[in-house]
C-alpha cells in the first residue's frame, strides 16, 4: 500500500494542483471522484494509482501527455514508465517534457523528489538502515517550523525552540482520553434500541415504528496526572516536560506534579496564560530541583494525598530516567498501587532512545512490569506516539 497513513484529500489536492499549474483543467468534481476511488480501492503500487488518477483527473485526450509528464515528475522513483503505452515514447522525449514542467526558479533540493507534492504529503528520504525496507516514510503532519526541529533531542533545544515546542504541544492536545459512562443518548450509530424514543417517533406514522431510535453510551473525559522528574539527571529534559505538563494543565482536566526529593504540585502555575511566566513560576515553586531523586517517596506521597483519588480510572504519566535513591522494592510497591488505581500507566524515559539501551537499572527494572507503555519521548518526532498513548489510541 503506497498511500497508507496519507491524508487522501491533501494528496488529491496536491496532485490536482500540479496538473492545474501544468495547464490541465481539473475540476472539484474530479478531485472528489479520485478521493472516492482511492477510498474504495486503495492502490498497492504506483501502477495501480496511475489509472484511477488518469480516468478521474483528465477529461480530454489532448491533456494525456501533460498528465503523464506530471505524474512521472511526481513519482520519479519509478524505474519504468507507469503507463504501458508511454514506453513507446523515447526516454529523451519524456525527459524534455518533464523538464518543461519544472519552474526555472525551483529549489534544487526538490530535484530528488521529481518536483514532488506539497509538504503535507511529500515523503522524506530516510536512512536505509533505519527502516525495515529502507525506502520512504511519511512525515507527521507538523508545521514547517516544528518539522525542522523534529529530530533534535530536547537537551539540544534553546529557549526559543522550547517555546515553539510548547505552542505546538498546546495545539496538539485536541484529543483527550475518554471512558464510557452509565448515561446514554440517542445516536444513529447506537447499538441498543431506544424504546421510548422509538414509540414517541411512531406517533407521526400511525404508531408504526418505521424508524428505530438507538442509544449509545455517553463518553466522559478521563483525568490525566503527570509526574515529571526535575532532578540533576533530568535537568536537560525538565523544561521540555514542563511544556508538556502545561499543555495538559491548560485543558482543565489534568493534575501536574514535579518531583526531585519531594513532590510539588505545579498545576496552578502552569495554567497561566503566558508560557514563559508559567514555566518560570513552576520552576520557582520546585525548591528542590536539580537535586537528588526520591521517586518512590514522591509517588507514595501522591497516593496518600487528596489528589491520589484523581488517579482512579485516569491516566498516570511519569517522565523520569528511572534513577532513584529509594529502594527498588519500595518503587515496585508504589507502582503496583498506582497501577491498581489508574486506568493506564505511561512511563516516558528520554534515555530509552539511546542505542543499546536496556532498562537494567534497579528502580527502572522494578517499575517496568507495572507500565502499560514505555516510550522515549526525547524529540518532537517521538511526541505524537506519547500523545497517542495518553489518549489510548496506540
């Protein structure tokens, strides 16, 4: 499948715009027809994509040559021409047609993509050893300014770049984990028949239930609780995780805590409208920052406090490298209690992205069996996976 994970609408608009720029009149009806064709029969390769695009986007025989040139310019990685009839044309003629469609002031860096499509559908080249088959992978849908920082570790970001990360995280937290409640509401996609609503509607049809009304459960938001390690070993990552906690705290459905040798609630400070002020106030409140680490004691303090009940049925997120001064058995006992109380336990360890990493440190090894997800979350590129884990869509 060559379009797995691709925004079909963006892909169709990008390809249609290239054809329009080349002089092919592509209508909105043609866009919709190609989108429906890709949805009903997803193509397995470029050859299977060629004919649906040609049949839906080209309405006059005189535009076939231009379409072939644009299509080959976009998918320039094909070894042989996709159209079997185009193989009769000499290669130098195809190259001349392709060069005629490339603007004179085009960016030379886009030559390897054959002109390509807009950034939101354009695949980026990766290291052949990184992927299973090498080749290409599709980027995350990120703003261009954030995409430039996607692979830079948080420890190498400056203050302005971290502020950009915070703004992107706040916009990215549009989804939220939910749970099924006991309440129900009428919905066309419901699974149970709503007898009262069905009978009330049948009054208009002579008491004949022509249409059935159905119930579906009402979804309620879960609470999210995040603990961020601000000890000496996590100093280079603490600001980035504070921005993540601010994105959670601004939603109004999350509690955030920072810990080093003790636990500090920073939710009120992180809800400030200004990100710079919020991070500064939260940093000032944590008086033991950049010191030792008492993860087990901090987790026990959370469970014993009045905020421990917030964990019931919620999502617990712990951001730490797993280095703890407390005994591993104490951390295992606290994690076992937290797992029984929370719906999901997610551990973010930025050092897990290092080559050859293994959770062999005593506290980390003791806490790992009680985690539902163990993720690195050390770059912007790794953050969507962490956000999906919080939402519960992994």
